[in-house]
């Protein structure tokens, strides 16, 4: 079973790659200050789970992953707007 730290690392890597749509292996090494072997191992696990795909020199997001994250963000925006509409006073007639 994966440790909580490993799950967090995988999530951070996946979020980084999703935000940038692709990344070389050197990018997360610099961003997260970990060894290249650590990134290789984590990326391999994400690839095996179907969450990222390997490309020459790095990794890339899978289109379905992008759509999922966009849908999630849209839902969060809708919830926030509903809350704001509830909090804001109604217009004066």
C-alpha cells in the first residue's frame, strides 16, 4: 500500500503535468527538489495507472485527464458562484 507521502507526490506531479500539459523529467526534479530516479519511479507508476503517458523526453497528460480536471474546475466555479449569489444582497427594486 502506498504511503501518504507517495500519494501526495504522485498528485503533485500529475497536477504539474496537467497544468503544463507536458513536462520533461527535469522539470519536476527542479520544481519538487527530488532526484531524477524518484521522478522516474513516480512517473512510471502514474503511467502504469493510466494517468499520464510517456512521450520522448518526458510525460504528457491524457486528453481524458484534461477534460476531467476542466469539468472539476467548472463545477467548483459553479458552486462558488452560487454561494456568492446567496451571500450578495438582492438588487434594490
